[in-house]
C-alpha cells in the first residue's frame, strides 16, 4: 500500500518538475497556457469554439489542443475557428501530463502563440492532480450538473484559479441555484473568481479571454489555499478524501460505467493529429455545415509516437 502511495507521489513529483520546466519555457517566449478541466459535456469545446473566434477578432495569436480518449470530433469543431488546433488521443489515459503536452507542442505550436487553450480529458478526477505548466487553471461546471459538485470534487475545484459556470442560458429551466453553487465553491477554494458564461448566448466570453491574458502577464491570478498548502508541505499530494487524486482504476470495481483505466504502464502511446490550417487558409466562419473531415482538414496526419 505504502509502495503504491510512494509510486504515485513519485509520478506526480516528476510531472510537477516537467510542468514547471514547460511553464518556464513557454512564458519565456510569451505563451500562456490555460488548462480547462470539467466533466464530459460541461461545454468546454462549445465555449472554446466561441473563445477562439473572439481571440482572433481581437488579434490575439491563439491555439488550442484538445485531449480525448477517442475521436477527433472536438478538434474538427475547434478547427473551424481557423486557428491552429491539435487533437491528442490518450489511448485510455484519462488525463494529460506535462511531459506529454510538451512533446505534442514540439514542432507544432507556432512560436508567436500568445494563448494556448488546453481542453483536458473530460472528467473531474484524473486531471486534477496534474499540473500541465499552465498559467491559469480553469474548472468548468455547467448549470445542469448540480450545485454540490465543488464539494464532491474538492481537488478539481480547490486547485482552480478560475471557476467558469457554463450554459447559463438554461439556468432557469434547470433551477440552478447560483448562490448555493457559489457558497460551495467558496468552501473548497476561498476567494476564487466565478465567471458566468453561455456559449449559446456569448455571455462571459470577453471576461474569460481577459483573465487568460492577465494570467500570462502574471497579474492578479488567484492562488488557491490548497495550492499554497501543497507548496508549504513540500508538495504533499495526499488526496483530500482518499480518492480524488488523479487516478481512476478501471478494473474490478463492478459499479459505475466511467472507469477509464489510468495506469501508467498499461496505456498505449497516445497520438495526435494536427488540425492547423494551412497558411492563408481561412475556415474562420464555417459554421452550420456538416463536415467532411478529410475535406476540411487536409493536413491531418498521424503524429509521431510519443512514448
Ligand atoms: N444550452 C446550452 N448548451 C450548451 C452550451 N454549451 C454547450 N452546450 C451543449 O452541451 C453539450 C456538450 O458540449 P461540449 O462542448 O461538447 O462539452 P465538452 O464535453 O465539455 O467539450 C452539447 O450538446 C452542447 O451543445 C451553452 O452555453 N448552452
Ligand atoms: Mg469537448
């Protein structure tokens, strides 16, 4: 048992080192990483679709990398914005790691990128323990998920530097209790800002972009109590309640459907596809069409193996 804990600590400590190196390298060249965490279906991709367009409109050099267990659906959606987009398929791994991210950025991320949005694999457990070298960690929760989720996922919410509520356009229909949600967030992460958004209506898009850019400038970014505590204890990665810590074990539990395996030695290499538009190509306003992927993204190629 202790060995397992030690092993986890070692894996996480290694990731922390890689994350800090990546953060140093990227900030030195003026690139800010925004790490987006949420459960599947919270609306990460929908929000990003709008956010990328807004960034373009404001002449912010932006790019997006999206990670999923399977399918390139999200990259296809995001690539419509016309900005560089890359899909990472994790082959069973339920989160991204800093080393993986670094390798996927190599040779792909344009030098002048100011803002890189990373859409993490959709779940609130695995990704929470893994720093990706981001300057801003954002946790998203849609109004349909229930106001108690910050309490149920204290690591994901506790380590967030910004909380985004999505789908506010349907808040009334699902009787979202904003005050209760805010109170629960405050309990696990005192002082963190909560931004209300709707990809449908365009609410909050400018605020999220402003906060992302401000994080790059290092101004006024929230430091969660939980992060401070981890730093003070020499990066003690002890889980808050024993389980909420980065790993979902996929075998033999016999309950629940969403047990992606997350064993460091058993997953495949992870691969990626580049949805970066050809120079001069403009897919910027190509909404409302069904896509033929090959047609829309002629540059899609299997990336080099990363492990
Ligand atoms: N009403 C409403 N639905 C949304 C909004 N954003 C996303 N959705 C819907 O929520 C579902 C999941 O969205 P998606 O972006 O794929 O979530 P992801 O899994 O977090 O990337 C889709 O059916 C979206 O149309 C929103 O702002 N308002
Ligand atoms: Mg998505």
